[in-house]
C-alpha cells in the first residue's frame, strides 16, 4: 500500500512544488491533472464509488505523515468520539486513536475498508476504539459527532459546509485537510502547501456576523 499509485502521485506533486517554488500555479495545475486522471480511473474502477453521486465523488489520496501530524496538533486537548469522513486506509483514524480518541471511519471502498480493519488489528488499538464502517457519509446523520476530520476534494467542500452546519452540535470542531472550506473562517491552521490543515469551530462559523459591531 505504501508504494501505491496514490503515494507516487503525491510525491510527484511535492517534487514539482519543490522544483518550482515560485510557480504554484504550475504545481497546482500538474497536481490537479494527475489527480484528475486518477480520479477518472478510480471512479470507474472502484465498486463502492459507484453508489456516490457524480458531483460528490472523491478519489482516494492518503494523508502524508506531516499532514497527519498537523491534524493531530489541531485536535490536541480534545477527546471522545471522532469521525473521519472518507477514512481511506485508516491512517488518520489510527493516529487519532493513539491520541486517545474513539474513532469511526466512514469509507465506501471495500478494499480500503478491509485493509484499514486489518491495520487496526495489527496495530493493537484497544477493541472498539477504531471502527470502520461501510457507509456513505453524505447519507449518514453526523449529529452524534463533535470531532470531525475530512480530507476530501475541493469540489465537495461547500456541500459539506452545509451538511455539517445542519448537523453538528455547537461545540463541534472540524479539521479540513489540504482543501479548506470555501465560506467558513478557520480558527486555526497548521502547516503549509499540500500539508496544510484548518480547524473550524462550529459555534464560530454558525454564529451570524454582527451587522453593526459598534452598536
Ligand atoms: C482523500 S482520501 C483521504 C483518506 C484518509 N482520510 C487519509 O487522510 O489518508 C478520501 C477517501 O474518502 C472516501 N470517500 C469518498 N466519498 C465517500 C463517501 N461518500 N462516503 C465514505 N467515504 C467516501 C474515498 O474512498 C477515499 O478513500
Ligand atoms: C469531542 O471533543 C470534545 C472536546 O474534547 C469533547 O468534549 C467531546 O465529548 C468530543 N465529542 C464526542 C462526541 O465525544
């Protein structure tokens, strides 16, 4: 899994970023092109994927070590239950479990589900602390979660804003990886480039801005 095509794609993007430090458009363009080709491939090949509507499809790309560390920084001090929307090979869930969370990973790709369940067993996570469910998170009520991580795709972040605003409790915190929410103001951010992550506190993004702060 570690040498899988996703990692190779990610390495490619990272290399371009490094080689052309001043040309982010080129880096973003080539990254998007690679991700796009892979997305097209994944869309037709992966079985669980076919159930998700076209406009909400998100390809599998694993978090880097750096990105995972950034997510954990923004979750520091929090505990309890955590949901990872699109858990992939389970790496974010396992990292959060090692920080004391009880995690649920939502994943529609059965290969990744099987792999992440096996991985949880090998790594000795306490029983019941890492749960991977074969569920489309768009069709899942997330109101029971107040700690949420999402590493998805730029095109779905606005739809996700709406869903999370409607469902999460006021004390919720959402950590978005690589792709920020388009309309929310983050309360914190960690890292830069491909590894950047943003934390959003639901209470802050839900509160309407005061019309006249001086009054
Ligand atoms: C970019 S990957 C992130 C994987 C993992 N969270 C990580 O950080 O390494 C997104 C994952 O979301 C899954 N996914 C996409 N749409 C989904 C949906 N509607 N319900 C559940 N999982 C979904 C994909 O199969 C993919 O594995
Ligand atoms: C999420 O984290 C907060 C802060 O640590 C905690 O109080 C809450 O119980 C957690 N949410 C759930 C559903 O466990």
